[in-house]
C-alpha cells in the first residue's frame, strides 16, 4: 500500500525505492503462501478457493474496492 501511495505522485514508478517496496512485498507474499500451505491450522484455507462462488465473490469485492 505504501508503494501505491507514493508511486506516481511523490516518486516515479520506476524509482529504486518503489521497485524495492514491490519486490519486498512479492517476497513476503510468497513466504506467506508457503507458510500457510505447511501450517496445520492455516489462517487462509486455500481449499475455499475451489468453490467457484467464493472465488468469484472475492474477485468482485477486490474490483469493487479498486473502482471506489
């Protein structure tokens, strides 16, 4: 979120600082997914995303949030 707030207004999108923030996010996101798959009681159960209605609803909520 910090990179999205700063990018384009205070710093250029291709600045080292913004690109580093996106890279750090990607690394932590991958580590989070790996940890959740290995956890005995995960915070997010990825089996829920097998349900088409659940997945569609979540995608629509994200898009609605982006539009607002």
